[in-house]
């Protein structure tokens, strides 16, 4: 391992870095949370601050903080090192570190172009103000003060091709800017390039560390200009290797510490909803940038906090959004720790205008008193429609055909929401509420819901679950190598925890292994230990083991076992007990191989291919092996 990398790892607190992406809880010596690399309901992601390692027992990803940041942020090796060096003020030598083959793009041209564009538009708005007065007026009319606009690095794209000229002067690759959606390449007569954004308010989109990954633009007409109804209000730069719209939440870079502090997040649908809420003191808010709430949005937020609150502009908009997202909300409805709620602003306001009109405290009270689970929201919406019409309250007419038809209509509207609930208990709970509020028998409502189709693949027509989720979710006490795993895997995992156990593996024992990767690992560790002793510990044994694992044919499997073993190592066990247990495993390996040989001999005897003399010899060999097996097993009991 390069000395500089060792220096970086010694400075960086992996728990702090991972906490920026995962809500961690202290569990024994480790920290646990929902894995950011795959979808799960039960935490199987573990971080060990002392060892500087992370590992997920669900998907098998593991490693150090550098690997984590590379994977979670999509950054190159060099970009991660630069980020950590700057954040922790790490003194690094000028060595081969920055020439690593892991560096995908040395100068990160797209990020450089985005930074140039951000600064250009920002200066247009706040430095060269002669042509941006209508932008300032628009922001003031929306209650966005100058310090807030500066804080969010808002900008102005004026007329002409100023950005194109700037990028040319800075020798940037203009084709990259075209692919990003910042410039337009003129096809006619090969006339070169031009700015894509003209006379628009610019809203930078940042990653979690506050670096620009995209730009959004909004049409702002000057006073007296005709409305351009044929054009969308907002236009974003294109999806890229660093920006995927349905995986990005606007304002997360600013809201992140407050989300963790409050253990809750408000999700709104527009840039200015988020900006205004933040400026008015509701700082744990993010926006979906005009896109529908996606699974990635929900999963990312669920790793940061236990409560997600969706703020919608009105009932109808809220219902439509909830209908689209019901399948995403299922895990929250089942989780004892996670909650998701919906709140609508019924007076026609959006979160931006509401908080400006009524203030922060009024919005917080509305949320506290009016938040509902998604299914409660849907039930109330459709049932209140017929309650308000007087149908349910008019008991004297409760058997009329009109009354029943309206109730059936309500059930029909609510059914799609209920059918997306894949938990029978939760389904029955809301079915009971629905039946009681409509004054109908639960059995009749259930039968009607299932009259045309069932709820889903996991539920049968009786409302019972038929396919239980048996996915391995991980257990920090067991790790990747489970008790029923291959014994050779278990032996190697024990060695990863205590390298000195290899002294008990003689040449005779090594011949008992059938997995050539296991043999390779054990031999290489023994050689590494010899080198450490001969060179007076000048070799970093930890990095050496990582190199050994990566050289195996099935490096993915052995990496899982390696990182899992380190995270689940039990330091409380006495050294002698650990050695005795290891010796038992070696004996068990020998016994298992003997038993396999016995089965082979029995198959030969029963094959009918041996004469009497041959059978006698095989029986003698079989009895000898059984005797040896019994002796070994008695030895195990003697420890």
C-alpha cells in the first residue's frame, strides 16, 4: 500500500464520512445502518471505526473509506484523495499516488466546465448587474433575499454567447459542454458553438459535498415581454456520469446536517419551495426538481433519517403522487423504525407561498397536526368526498341505490392503493377502517376488491402471504461465513482474524483442502508472516493480505469473507479457546474428508464390479478409515 494512502486512512474518520450517506447507529463495537448500495429493510451495513472498514452482509460490498467514497459518489480515485486531503488538511508526499491507474479522468473536465459555468452565471447576476435587474426583481418578488440567492449560488445567463467564449478562453473541451447540455453545436454551415441558456435564471445543483453536478434554468421575462407559453419554465442540463435527475435531490448538500439532527426530512417538488423553506428556518428540506418521487430518492433518504414527510400543493396532486409512489412506500409501512407521511396545503398554496404567507411555525403546526400515512391520506381523500356530499351521514337513505353506488365508487378508487400493500396485517388494518367508515361489512369489501384481481404476487385471494422474503439480510454476529458454510471458508475466515493460526496448518493439513484459492491464501499468508519476521515488520501485513485476496480467482467471494471476518472478530474470546476451536475445525476438515472417502468406498462395494477378494480389501480399508474418524472425533471432544 502506498505510504500516502496509509496517511490518508490514518487521518480520516470512516464513521464521519459514511454518516454523510447512511444513518448509523452504535451496535456494540460497530455502527450499523441500511446499506447505500442495495435496497433492504433490515440494516446489514456495518462500519468499524477502529479498523477503518465497512462491510455489508446483504450485498457483500466492503473496504476502506476511499473505496466507499469512490463507489457512493462516483468519483475517481484522485478526486476522493483530493477531497479528503483538503477536508482533513492531510500532508501528502508527491509520489505515484496521483498517477494511480484507478484514476478514471485526471483533470475531471466535466466538473471543471460546470465550475466555470457556475462562476460565470453567478458573476453575471451579482457583479455585472446592468442587465440582470429583472432577475433580481423576480427573486425579491418571491421573497428570496440577496444573501439567500448568494448562498445558493444563483446566477443569470444573459444574451449572447458569453459562456462559449469563456470556455474557449479556458481551453475547455466544448463537445463535453455540448453533451452536458450547456452549449449547442450548430450544424448549419459548421458555424461552431453557442450558449444554450439565454436570458434565464440559473440554479446550480450540487452534490452532497457542495460541488456542482448540473445546472437548472428558469425563464424570467422582462416587464412588457409576451409570455412564452410554448416553452417549459425549467430546463436542466443533461444526465451525465455525475448527474442522474431521478437519483438527485436538490438542496441535499445544505439540508444534510439538519436532516440528521432532526431525524426527519421534508420533500417538496420545486427548487424555490426548498430555497424558501430553508431561508425561513425549515432547513431539513429537499426537492425532487419537478420529477416524480423515485425509488432512489426514497432509498437515499431512508438511509439518512427515520421520517420522510411529503409536502404537496393540493389534495389532487397529493393523491396522484401517492398513487404513483405507493409501491415505494411499502417498506416504510412495515418498518417499526421508518415512517413516511403526506401533507397537503389545502388552500391552494405551495410550500413556498405558504411559508411566506403564514410563517415557519404555522407550517410546522400544519405538518404536525395534518400528516398522514400515504394510505390514510388516500382513504380520507375519497371517503371525505362522499361524506361531504352527505351520503354517509344520511342514515335514512343508507340502503338507496345511489348511496351504494357512491360507496362502491369510493372502494373502486381506493382499491389500487390497497392492492399495492404486500403485508397482510397492514392490508387488513386499512380494509377494516375502510369498511367501518363506509358502514359496510369487511368481508363484502374484501370480496369486492378481489372480484377482478388479486393484490400482488405475494398475496393470494384470501389475503394471505404466499411467498415469504427469505433474502439473507445479515447478522453482525455471524457474518458472511455462516455456520452451514463450507468448512474451508470458515477456516480461512478464522485465519483472517488471527494470521498466527496458520502455524497449525502443516503440509499434511494443507493437502486436506480441496479449494485451490483457500490453499493459495494460506500459503501466501504463511510466506508473508515469514517476511515480516525476517524484515523486522517493515511490511504492512494488512495491505499484503488485501493484495493476496485480490489475486485469487474468486476475489469477490474472498473479499466478502475477509472484510466480514474483520468486522465480526470477537476480541473478547480468550486466546487459548480461539486456538482450540481452530484445531477442532482442522480436525473436522480431516473427518469430513475421511467420511467422503468412506462414501466412495461404499459406492465401489455396492457397484457390483468387485470380486470377493476386492470387496474384502475395500471393507478393510473402510473399517480403518472409520476407526481413524472416530479417533479424530474423540480428540475433538477432548479439547
